[in-house]
C-alpha cells in the first residue's frame, strides 16, 4: 500500500474564492473534497482521493472532463458556508459549476470513487432505435424524450446537459433523424411523459438552446413538488437547509396525499424554495409522530419541522379552507408559531376579554434533524464503512 503515502503524481486542484467559479464552471464533472486539517477522517481520505484522481486522469486526460478538487474549510469558511458544509470530509459532485444535491456517500476507497466517476461520465440518455420502444416505457417513472434531427446540434447538446444533471430524477431518451421524424412536425421536440398509463404528455414550448429555460422546465417535471421522505433520503433532504412541511399518512391512503398535493400546489407554490413539501409513511415514522403526541391511528396529520421544533396543523379537515395551509407556513416564517406556543395567541387573535395563555413548556423538539447525524456520529459511521 505504498501508494497511500506517495501522492506525487496527484493533480488535486485547491479551490479558493478567486478560482472556484472559473474552475468548476469549466469542468464537465468535478468532485470536490471539503475537508478540515484537524479532522483525522479528512487526513485518512487525502491519499485515497489523490490516488483515485490519478486513476481517473489516465482514463479522462482532458483537464476539463473530470476535475478532482479540494477546499480547506478552515481557510475558506466562506466557501464552506456557501455550499452548506457542516461535516468533514464531504465529497460533492458538480456539473458545469452546478452542485448536485446528492453528495457522494459511497465507500472511501480508490476503486469505489473511481467507479463513481465512471458512472457519472456514462451517457445518461438512452437512444431509441424504434418509436415502438416508446409505447413500452415504464410508466411508473418520469420520462423525458427528445426528438432531434441530428445528434451534432446545439439543441441536443443543451438536452444532454440537462440530462446529466437530472438523470437521477427522470429517465431520459432520445431519437434522431428518420426515426424521430414523425415527432418533429414543427422541428426538434422535447416531451414529458408523467407517471400513469393515461397521463397526458406535456410538450416543452421554449427555446431548446436556452439551458436555463429547459432546465427549469425539466426540473419542474422530474422533481415532484411534494416529495416522499424516507430513511434513505432523509439526511440529503435535511442538508438542503429548508424546514419541512410534512403530511404523515398511511401508505395506502392516497386520497389524503392527493388532497395535500393539490393544496400545496394551489396555496404554496410561491413558497417553493423557502420550505420543503414532503410526505411520510406513518408506520415508518412513528418516532416523529410521538414527538407531536400522535400515533398512526391519528393519521393523516400535517406538521412543520423547523429543525428546532415541530408544530402541528390544527385539523387535517381544514386543509381545503382557502389560505389556511398558507397561513400556517407564513406563521412559521414570521416566528408566530414559536411565539404563540410559548405565550399563547397574539393579542390580535384573541377575542375581547379573553386572557392570553402563558405556556411554560416548549414545542416538541425537531425529530427529522436527527436523520442528519452530528459531525461526530457521522464520522464514526464513515470510519466503520471505511475499515
């Protein structure tokens, strides 16, 4: 294992505030190691990361194809804050300067990291050889299909960039030339086939060379407004840094989920980006329910987890009352939920002569924040995986 201590051939780029945007924006794929010198797990990762870089550089010699980079988070705390780095070491993947939501959580080994990069460099788009293939698509998935006159075109290159970023959320397919002609009656075309056998297709109507437009459209289709939280993605969702608005429902209670989705879309679309809309299986998440003194028998239940405390929406039956759910979220942002829990209703919300209740207890503590382990626990888990 002498290579562990011989990083001479390594080409790890050190990032700082002066070069980070230029380097990441020009890299097809960049894997960035956010580390701290005092962290022994960071020290353990350095030689592994460097050797993985050497392996990949032999396969992708173009310096902009794959970049291995690192950030000393003690020296560059502004960069760590920018990317919400709270534990070390953290490996983040970037594509053309855009950070992917899913950080690398695989084994800390040369083979595993190299395989991960090879996977990221694989073509995320399946080429269709016959339009009959479209009729046999898995309609439980979200499918994005591009019909192009030719592969060597700006339209397809933009489509390819979008697919590289969102391929974990959608299935991407493409057809070219004579095969795609029947679907190109007004030029190159991109459509979305949502889940469900009878769900109608949706057509992208913007410019196919405008990356920002087509990315925003595709992301809207591929990433549901209301996502399911599981034990597998819980840490990833907490790392987005937004509070949770959660519907707890029984797995087979699709009616309540549909109502929640409709009201979120109707009342809270303007709050997207300030709070995450989620749904959770009551049976699987009994512990968070206990935090708010509920059990699966009480479901469906709506609650907010602010990562400090949890607050319960008074009555699920009020969900369709115009503006009720939105006010619940606005009361979180204004601090009203926390204030009222401690001191009772605001004076403006109390009927004349009604006393303001003074509550001595605190709101239930956040439960979902425990899905994002503390730095110490996280590194211990990593240590176990690495040994």
